């Protein structure tokens, strides 16, 4: 099944991984003695004030960063 999925697009490849931890998108999952532990990675979003984003975007970025 994985071999078939890897034939869909030449730049996207799926791999098999057997380990005690895995990173998937922004989530890190770890097996700690049979108990799954998760954490989320939050990216820093920086929007240039010279960009063409609406003004509310700048407020949302600042509010989210403060939370």
C-alpha cells in the first residue's frame, strides 16, 4: 500500500518508521513506557507590516502570539 501511495507524486514520499517517537505535521508523539505522550509545536508567525494583508491579520498575529 505504501509503495502504491509513493507513486502518486514524485516529490512526496511516505516512509515506514518504527520507533518510540514520531513527528507528524505539528504534533510530536512519544511512547513513555506504554503511555502515549503528545506535544504540539507552535510556529512563530511573523507578518511584515509592508505586506498586503488586511489590518485585522496583524492584530490576530499579535493576539495569538500573546496567548
